[in-house]
C-alpha cells in the first residue's frame, strides 16, 4: 500500500510540475495546486484505509461459524467447506459424516448416524420445566449451553421468564417418541409432520432446545408464539446465536409444522443473517457458497 501511495504521489507531483511549466502559474496558483495535492493524498489514504478495514472485517474468522462475509450481499455469502454437510448414501439415506459441525443441516433429507452422541454435552445452568432431574434432555453441547445461559439472562433482564423443556435426545429416544406419535395419529405420514424420524432430529445434535413459559403452562404448543415470552424469543433469540428453526409460513421448506418453541444454535452471526433475511436454515444453505 505504501508503494502505491508513493507512486500516486510522484505522479501528482509530476503533473503539477508540468502544469507550472506549461502555464507559467504564479505563486498563488502554486499554493492552490499544493493544497489540492495534499487533499488528493489525504483522500487516497482514507480510501485505502477504508478498504483495509473492510478486508479485515470480511476476512476475520468468527469463533462459531468460520469465515463469513460481513456484508452478506446476494452474491457474496460464503462459508468454509467444513460448515457444509459431508454426506454418504447408505441404505438410501444421505448420512452426515461430520455431525459435530456447528451448522449441521439436519432434516428429512440429511440424517445423523444412529451411533452419534455429541462428545461435549453439559448441563446449562438454566431452569428446566421438570425441575432438578438429571436426565439426558437436560444436556446441550458446550457452546450451545453457554449461549442458552446468556439467552436466559437476557430474557430475565427484560422481565421474561423462560424454562428449558428438552435438549439433547438420543437416536434410541427419538425412535420411541416417533413410534408413539405413529400410534397416536394412526398414520406415519401424519406423524412425520410433527415428529422427526430417528436420525433426523436436531435434538440428537445437542444444538437444539425446546423452551416454554408459565403462560403456556410449560407446554410445547403453538400458542407459545403468541405469549409475551414467545414474542421475546422470536425477536431476540438470534442475538444469542439461536434461530426459531421451524417458523410459521415455511412449513413446505422445513417439512415440519410451526414450532415457536424449538430453537437451534448456529452462532450469533449466522443466526442474525437468518433472522434479518427471514430465512430457514435450508434457505440459508441455498444461498451460501463454499469459500
């Protein structure tokens, strides 16, 4: 950059000298030219500094989501390759080979391995609807658990009381829940609209958490979205790295009914982009490109 400025300055001086020689300008004209040269140099330096700052912002690595363009304009959404699903086809299923990826896209098209258990599960220090019982659904991955604690603290500052209901869920547990839903609805197709088949539940990632409130009787119901607590979650979850994973009006894209209680951790930067642009995680990956 310094060499570029030197070359530009030299060129400006040369032009000024030629102008003086050709026009025979007086001392007052020369002063004006020098002032103009100084202004030009200052403008060039400011522009170069601005470009460097922009490069620094766009190139910096986010601790949660890797390299992401700060502007996120339509054609510049990029992520490092490691944040995309790496899959192989097994028994007709697209099985995710990198399930520890913080941005794992788990849905009806991408399945977690049946043996996958997150290696860093912890108990976040937040109130749960079932009290102090030490059960698997009390756990989340470390990063998501810390973010959930921050979310609950933020809610409390705004006089919002939330309760965690269900976090990590194993493949085996999901199988039991799924079979119970089939028995309840009487049809597998109906069960698929509300309950994920084993391997396709985000809860198995340890990055998803269901939340509720006293105003919703601590239940997981659509009406939670209309409560003060539900509205707060909708408006502020992204500030802590969470998205409402199955939003209203996006059922055909996600494959699931509206679930205002189901939060998925993706990191603050990605969550903010998804929230700001009214996207689902599927739509986000439809836009983003590999770095």
